[in-house]
């Protein structure tokens, strides 16, 4: 079954669409909850985790039924204010949570059914950057799990301190810091994604409007290789870069302000190919089957368009969307 799951801000909750064989989306249902701004799947089980981005901070576990409907199971405190990103380790044993406003990274244990068993660790970052109002303190925006010969590593991207802090995650779910990497001052790193089969990674520079290419010189330790403008547009102010995805030798990056998804060629170098119009405030997007699914937050819509430019974007009303998750034969 092809499903498109959309999280957002406010009380609406998670909105579900079904995708037909011809590509049209039909509203299938809504699971009410407060501000599920980020959604992530368990790697092996029909379980979904939502970050409830509120001042109190919470996480909700959701089961994806065989019918495609969603059932909320548990809600736990996130350990900090405004949780904005979640990730599950490859072995399915731990859930990682970035608490933006508190500048903290939390770890939660998962049982064999994918249910949260409790928080195993919480680390708080300290520091600041040069951008007033955005870098007055630490702001953990993403935690990226990985592995090396010694086990699981977790790289936490901190928008407030212009750092990537890497930790070893013990079998008991405890974090042990072992590397700190920096990006250019004022970058405001938001996300990090590794390019499979290489030692390269790409960092979203939200505050500087840039894409930072980095080399992972050893697992969890990064150095800057190049800094590229996030769009082809001559005037990129204001610009808050948001989300990055890789698809083969192409990288896609969304920018709020220019309101576009920019396509880069990674072979041989990161050169902007085209700016795809995306709708207002493209906070997040997902790729599947040559299509781009955009959470256009300020348009109150999910915008869908073909990456080859062969058709006009389709628009599906959705209140304040912030995250798109694909499930089914055409996606994940």
C-alpha cells in the first residue's frame, strides 16, 4: 500500500494520504496530536515515532496498521523543549531525539516490538555562535546514527554552536563524546547526510544559506571541503535552508525565502543544476519515483511535482505541514 504521511504544527496531527497507481493522492485519515513536526520509521517494524515539538516536549509512538490507519500507543517526555528531529539506530534498539530549544540530545530504549522502554541518557550542549537571536545558546537540530568497527556512533548537529559532536553509544544506551568538528562561523548547521560509498558528507547551513561539503576523516570526525550557495538565485536573502536528500549522483536541498528545492550534481562537483519551485516555506520534502513531495508550511499544503519538469505541481491542502514520510512500493 502506498501511503504518504504528513506531520505538521498545531493540533491537526498526522495526515495520511493514499497514492493511486496514476499518482494522485486521496486523503485517507488524520491522527490528532499536538505538533508532530518530525516523523521517523522503525527500520524493521510497522512503527512510527513523532516528535511533538512543544515547549514541554514529547514523543509519540504510533503503530501503522495493515489497513494503513495509524494508532497512537504511547507518549513520553522528550527530555527537553521543542524536540525537532528523531532517528532510530540501525539495530532498532534506540531512538535518538534532538531537543532544539534545550540544546540537548536524548536516547530512548526500544523493545522488540518497537515500544519505548524509557530514557537511557541525556546530554546537554553548551556554547554559542555569532548570529544574535539564533545562536545565543546550543540548539541540537539533528542526530545522525552510524557505525564503525567499534559499534554505534551518533553525530549531533548543533545549529547554535556551529559544531558536530560525535558520541559512542554503548549497548546500555549511554553517550560518550569522542569528537567535535566545526563548520564556518555563523553557518548554523541544521542537518547532516552521508554520501554512501564515499567519505563525504553534506551539511545544511541554515543561517548562512549554504551547503557545506565535509570529509569524514575518521568515523564521527569531519573537516570542511567546500562551501556552496544553497540556490542559483542571485538574491538569496532572506534564506533559511531546511532539508537535504540524496538520490544517486544528485543532491536536493530546500530553501525557505527563495522557496525552492535546488538540484545539485555531485559528479564531478557540487554545481547547482536547477531551482525547482516548491511552494511557500519548503520545510521538508521526500523523493520517490521521480517525484518530489514538499511540506510547504506557509502554503498549508503538500506540493507534489515531477523532478524532470514534465508537469505542473499538484497541491493537497494540509495545515502547516513540516515533514513528509513515504511508505509503500513507490517509496520506503
